[in-house]
């Protein structure tokens, strides 16, 4: 199924490429989660049992949320592409000309989280006319495009 590219010259990135880029990026984010957890355990101290939590869950969730935010935010602001997006030749562009703003990054990350919380409805919204866009694309005035192959 092809999707319109919202009246621009760049074609929309196919869903399968976006999914594979997300898998690739998750393989980079998970070690960051593990390192952050190791740091917190070193600070809060180990326990006698694996069933006893030493790091407060809210602190762990907040740390992981910040890792996700800054991982995507720094890559998107710099080049519009994470490492996974580079591998699968997709790029995030702003509907407003120029570099993505931190407000767009924030709205996109929050919108993607909302999409996941809603059992993926925001991702499936990509197949709904007339916009054929993810919730987080609409919310942040961004979209994913396919990067042409280098010559």
C-alpha cells in the first residue's frame, strides 16, 4: 500500500522501513538502559535478593524516559536521522522549513508514547486518509521520508 507524500517531492517512508529502524534503534537504546541501571544500582547499593528493589521504580522510569528523549532528540536535531534511520534510508523532516525544534522533538516523543499506550493506534493511523500520517507526525508537524540511494 503506498501513501501520499503530502504534496512534496520526497516520497513517504514505507512502514516496514520505519519498523526495522525502530528495531535497530532499540538495540542501541537497551544497552543505555542497562548502563543507567548499573549506575543506579552502584549508587543505591545491591540487595541480598533479586526480588528486592533498591532503585525506586519512578527513578528508573524517569531515567529511561530521559534516555529515550535525548537519544532521539539529539539525532533528530543534528541530522534528522538516528542510526537505525540511516541504515534504512529514512529521514525525519519538519513541515516547517529547517532543523527540527526541541518542541517538535518533545511532541513527537510524547505522541509516539501515546500511540503505544493506545495499543499502537497512533501507528496504525498512518493508513487512514486523508493525511496518512502517524499521530506523532501530526502532533509535531513532522514526517518521515525515504532518502534516495546514493549514486
